[in-house]
C-alpha cells in the first residue's frame, strides 16, 4: 500500500495462507523441447519489477551500507531476517515477489516503533529513523507452483531468496549490501552471491535498536534479535571467494555475501541443506558450486553428468563461460529428462530437478545439464525474447553433445529434425515474435524453442557457407565480453554484436525474415544441400552433397583433451 501512512498498532489478524501461496504469473523456463512434458514455472520477478524494486536515491557519503542478518530454524521452516541500514533510513520495505507477503509471520514487519501489519506488496515505514533495523520472519511453505522456487526435499529446503529477501527502498546509489547467515549446526546455505571478507556492518546496534522498541509492542514470539550474539564467534572467513557458509548453533559465520543489484531485480536460486557444497571443476578453471539437496541415490553419477554438461557446453565457448556458477540439484519423483532452469539473479545459478532414481545410462543421454550451462554463455534477455536464448541453447545442446562424443552426428541431426518437426506442427497461430512473448501463457515451448533453434542453425550454415567467422566464434567473443554482464540485453543488441563478429548480418537477416511470420522457418533447401534426411532408429541419413562438409564441420568432434587446462575433472574437489 504505497503512500499510505500505516497504523502501527500491533495486530496479528493477517493469517498465514500457505495453502494459497501463489507466486503469481506463471512462466515457462526450460521446458523439455524434445520430449517430456512442459512444466510451468514462475518467474515471479518479472511481474512489476520497477514497483517491487523501488527507487534509488543519491548517496550522501558513499559509505551507506545495508546489512541483512538471516537466521533459519533447525527444521528449515522459518527464516528470520534483520535488515539494518547505515547512513540512510528504510522508507518502505517491498515484497520480493508477488504474494510473498502471505508468508510473513503474523503478517507484519517489526520496527522499533512497533509492528507494521499486513503489508500488501510492501509496507511504508513513515516513522523509521536512519540506521534503524527492521525485522521480519517468513514461514516457508512446503512447495510453490514454481518448481525451482520452493520445495521441501527431505530434510533440506529449496528456498529462493525471491521468497524471503525483502527489498528496502529507496536505496542509495552504490549501496554496499551484504548478507550474513546464522545457521543451525550442520546446515549450509546455497546462494549465488559472491562472498567477500567480512564487511563492517551495523548489526551490533541491532539488539539495542530492537530492544528500545520492544516495550511498544514488539514481543510475542517474533524471533527477533538474531543478530545480537554473533560477534566473536570467529568462524573462518575463508580465503576470498566462494567458500561456503559455515555452521553454528545460532552463531554467525562472519562471512558476508555481497549482493549485486541483480539479486533484487532478477529471479534467484537458493536453498538450505545438510551436505556441504561440492566444488566441481569445469573447463578453463571455472568452478561449479554444487548443492545436492535431499537424498540423492547416485550422487557420483549426477556429478559426472554435471561435469559432462559443463564440458559439452564449453566446447562452444572454448571454456566454461563464467568463472563460477551455483548448481542446486533437487531429486524429485519424475520420469524422463531432468528439468532445469538457469537463473541470473544475484549471480549465475542453475536449478535442476531430476529423477531421484535416475541411472547413469539415463543421465548420459539427458541434454538438460548441457542446455542449462549453455544459457550461462549469454547474458540475461527479457522473457519475451525466448526464441533467441532458448533457440541458441536448444540448437547447441545437440551440436555440442555431438562434438563431445556423447551422441553421434547422425543422432544430433535426427534430434534437430525431430525438434524442427515438433516446432513446425505447433506453428501457425501467431508469429514467432508473438508466440515468443506469450510462450508461457500459451505453453508454446516447442514452437519457440525449435523455431529459435532453426534460426540459429540457418545462421550457422550461412556463416560457414560465406567462409568468414563462424557462429561459434561469434558466440565465443560475445561470451567473453558479456556473459557475466549484470545488465539485461535486448535480442536486437545480441544479434548486432554477433553479426559484427560474423562480418555480415547473417543472424539479423534470418530474424527479420522469420520473426513476424506464422510459418516455421523453411529448412528443406538447406537440409537438402547439407545432405541430411530423416532416418530410422534415431539417426539421420547423410547423403553426398556439395555442402556435406558444412554438415560435418558443424558436428565435428572436438580434439581429445591432452590434459590442458580445459580438461574437466570429474572428481569433486573439496567440500565447500
Ligand atoms: Zn533453456
């Protein structure tokens, strides 16, 4: 309720409605484009982002800080959060995703002046003072409609910060925002944020600031004050980046995560588990920080599959496209390929839901890990431009797995032919541009994924035919410059950069030709010239044609690694 000076009388009339918890707009992510049923997921952050994010204000000193202190109970059902500004006041606290306010304990935000009850999508705090901490608690539901957001996994919990990390506004420009956890013994946090050395934070004042207000209505089981006892706990801060959150019984780890603004702006992944995070090496010296939630029947096989995906995707970019990424592996009851989603909020992450009974054989044929890691080579695009980011990942999922020797070139082409056919069958109602913008609502995943893959394929062939730089090399250059960007890109900008590398507007030409048409892109002529025809038993038939060399070059096996720095290691390195 923006703009409304709220009553600060304590009340508890806002009943928790976990059963009604619903993250709002349902959007589809990486639905399987080549089998399995499409899943609906929520991209809660896409709804009204400007209002939720609030505004920025000029900083007064450049020393402004915002410190979160996050505590979770041993059962992992409730997250207690202190939010402490320094050098400014919090005028309003916004829900981090639609309907997240329904999870607020007693429906209130606690301040030294009293409780602010029943917030809507946020609560104005007209009486707050500079440097004054707020407190709230979140009851985490068992599950959310978005399978990558919240889910109880045995004794562990998948819980995106989009559910529990409320957003103060306005925030000074260049604000340093940190998060420190106080976790039960044996519990580890999995979040995508970078870790810094401990940053001086205003937490020591918290007990005082909260305590001064307790007499005016703050009592009653709020669980406040979690930030008061941590100092001196002395957990090792680790050696710079990437060490995991340690443990302690209600004791701080003294590790500070530093939040980029994208932690508020874009959908994020997160979780709490009882196993230390693993570090897996990816090509080029990159690291995957892997949280395995719940009971994983075949953890070793799963790790090998993740490394396989990292290696295959790296064959496009020359190495893993980012220095580090968080992977949260969630065993579930499902059949068929895994379901994954690559996220950018707060840092790169991939959430993968996989069949808890899966076998090594099934995993070796599952494209999901390759597909999700391919997404990390391209910066964030708006959801309506799914044709581009899903098209690239879908096309190269087949190409890079062939290059890695996971599937044969004939299998890869047959997968492409099958996918193109699915896309063609689902074309006709809307233009590709319209369909891409409405993909989640209309569940037109096949059309959008595979039409996008067709455009990537046509561009790849056109560039190779022209004899100039390949789409591979253009994507490699683009990943070097932009994969880690914290800015969202437009499809137009991505195409312009790729075409600049290609030396000709190959991709833009294809996009302009097909984006505003209802028909699926025409491929017959290109396939005929390449000598690719549908075959039986999952393998395409190759003919002798003038452009067969282009066909073969696209899928050509990568040179065997000789122990160079790009060689992946399938061994888990060290527990995090
Ligand atoms: Zn995808």
